[in-house]
């Protein structure tokens, strides 16, 4: 039989870490979105 022990302090720390990772990803996504929306599609050369 398996047992799982979840300490509140450890869970709180993990939740904080995940939230900070999410904030970093959101910030990077916003920076990439503004950079990539400025890229124009190339015009076909005849």
C-alpha cells in the first residue's frame, strides 16, 4: 500500500514556485508577442 504525505509548508512553497514560473512565462510570452506581431509577411517577388 502506498502512502502520500503532503506537508502544508512544502505545498505552499511549491505553489509559490509554480506561480513565479507562471509569471515568468507570461512575461516572456508578452515580450515575444509584441516582437512577432511586428514581423511583416514577405511580398512575393515576380
